[in-house]
C-alpha cells in the first residue's frame, strides 16, 4: 500500500516508517518543519511539511498523495512539561486529536481512503473501580478529573469518530524506548515518587512494539479499538524501584497522598494510586501481534540498563516533584 503517515518524525512515526517500508509499503510522511522533513526523508519516505490544522493543505496533500491508508500519529508532546493543569500542556495535542482528525477524515473520504488508523491512549482513562486491568469493553472513567477534562474529551472524540468512519483507534500505553522519552532523567533525579501505597497501575509499551502493532492495524480491516500495551501491567511500587536500580539511581521517594495532591494535583495523585492498567489480549488475538518486549522488565533492562541513558534528558514526567 501507499501509506500516508501524519507525524512521521515523532516517537511512533520514526519507528513506524521503517517498519512499513520493510513490509513492502510505500510511505509518504509528514512533519511540521523542513528540518524534521529531512529526518523523514532519511527514513526512506517521501517527506512533506504539513500543518494538520490547515484544512486546505490537508485536503490538497492527501488528494495529491493518493494513499491507500492513513496513519494519524500527530501530537504536540515533544519536551512537554506536566503541570497541575494537564489540559494546558495538552491543548495543541487536543486540537490535533479533534480538529486535525476531522480534517484528515474528510480528506480521506474525498480521496476514497478506506484504511485509517489513529493514535489514542489507554493509560489512566479506564474507570478506577473493580480489577486492576481493563479491556476495550470496560467503561472509561465516567467523570474525568477537572484538570484533564479537555484532554479526556479529545481522546473520547477521536476514538468515536475514527471508528464511526470505519477506522481503527489504537489506545497506546506509556511509551518508552525513544531517545528523549525522559524516564531516565526524572528517575535519576528522584522526581518521580511512590505515592501512598504506590498502587496506581501503569501499562507500558516499547515504541518498536507500538509501531509493529500499528503496521498490523493498517493492514487490518476496521472499524476497531485496541489497547496497545505490553503483557504486564504493574503498580508504581513494583516497576519504579526496578527502573531506579537499572539506572543506578537512588531508590524512589515515598510521598504521602496529601502532599502530592497539594503540590502536583489530582492527576498525579490518581496516576500514582488509583489508575488501572489495560489488557492487550484483543490486539494479540485479532491483529496477530507478537511483542518483542512482552514485559517492561525485559524492555527496561535493554533500554535503560546502560550508562548511556544516565545523562540528563529533556523532559519532565507526570509525577515530577521539585527536589
């Protein structure tokens, strides 16, 4: 197929383009600047600079490219600094997930593109009740936290409109494995604490495995909704000390719930104590997906178990507290 990858220079896009080419597909990849376009070109794709919020440019570019499939991986999360009001940092990404998705779907319909896959998110969205691991059939949290209400609404919107159009929404887990994923820096500086009993469950996914699932989704008939996560959802109290040890860092701090609520806000508290993980059984069964890193344990050991990742990073994570 000829695949139109929006956000081809991003964390997933940069891994997706080579995997698509290896599968025999032709790739047209977009980015937001000439510099990033050079990166896309170096990956082996035809590179285009595109503003996803410009309807005329989106329509013209899609029609000219004549793709068989579209992968919507556009976000604005590079070097994101999390604050008490999560929606403030996600404002541009929320627009890409709503307005940008609408523009891409409209262009896809006009161009007769039947296959459409879009980036969504699994972690921290499912109802914080019942068991620790949720499937795609389980309900999302009925009432989003106030500081992430807009971000929650944008993801719900994307999930719905993509499936209504016959496409596939992929609810990815927490990414790791990209050069600037930021985990090493915040753990090394002890900026990511264990909150309360550390019971918040995380579902991780290595960016290479996320890209592999995306390739399979593009080759699969929609509509559909899939959690793209590894096999081992785990509470913070379990995975965070392992990561600190791999990095040669001091053990993570233990912080009471009231202090995190005061300093970092409701989202940080939820993530550290009450979040639910996600199951990947449906994606493995229906897409035929096999993970290179079935567990964060093996993935973390390979990615973070070397001195190279101990240098300061460029991003600050969601539970960061001042040292």
